[in-house]
C-alpha cells in the first residue's frame, strides 16, 4: 500500500492508503475532516472542493496518493487564528447560504477565484463558480458575498496604511 505524506490544514499526516482511495474519503474518513461534504458521485456539484496547493479542486476527483507531498486546505483550515477568513465573514454577512451544504466548497472555490482575479465582475464570479452548485439557488447572495470579500481583501492592512 502506498504511503503518503500530506499537509492538511497546517498539520502533516503520514498514512498508508489504498491506491484507489479518493482524497475526499481520506479527508473525511481518515482525518475526520467532515466539513468537506460529498454531494454527488459524478464530480458535478463542487461540494467537496478543497484547496490543493492553493488551487481549488473537487476532492472526489482526486486520489489520495496524488496529494503526496502537497498541501491541502479544507474549510476547517480557514480562520483557525480565531478570526474568520474575509470570505467566511462575507458569506455570513450577506446571508450567502441557506442549508449550507454547498458553502464549504463555495467558499474555497471563491478564495481561489480571487487568487486569480482580485476584482472580478459579477459575470466573472458567476463564471468562476459554475462548477459549484447550490440547490437552494442562493446565487445572488453568493455573488454579493464574493464581491464584498474581494473589496475587503484588496484593502491594504491597517499597519500598511498607518504612517
Ligand atoms: S461530491 Fe465532489 S463534485 Fe460532488
Ligand atoms: S445553501 Fe443549500 S445547497 Fe447551497
């Protein structure tokens, strides 16, 4: 059985894994990262999205062995210093969720979207998140939340502004 060494939410794990084990099952069943939901069997919904070396991937479409030597961030790795990530705050403040099932994937995909485009238009946000489905159809508020987080994340930190 292959042995992998992977950093997940800032913690390094070493494990023997079946070659066919999906990353999402490794995260949930081995590491207890149940904040990463499974919404489909067809790599369609995006609920299982995580950051893989900073880039969003659907963790049900990646094998755990492919994560060897890589860094994974799940929604549980955000805001661990006691303050929410700006994207988490914006989703909260803009009521960008109803049942919340799609939310971890939406938040992580949105963070990756802003990594590539710090000031996306509404159109670009909708396009960038097209791989993430919300069955509660809360897209309007999700787009608003991403715009809000983008505005906040482009602001220079207070310390940089202070003379
Ligand atoms: S569970 Fe991975 S895309 Fe739906
Ligand atoms: S908030 Fe329910 S699926 Fe998106």
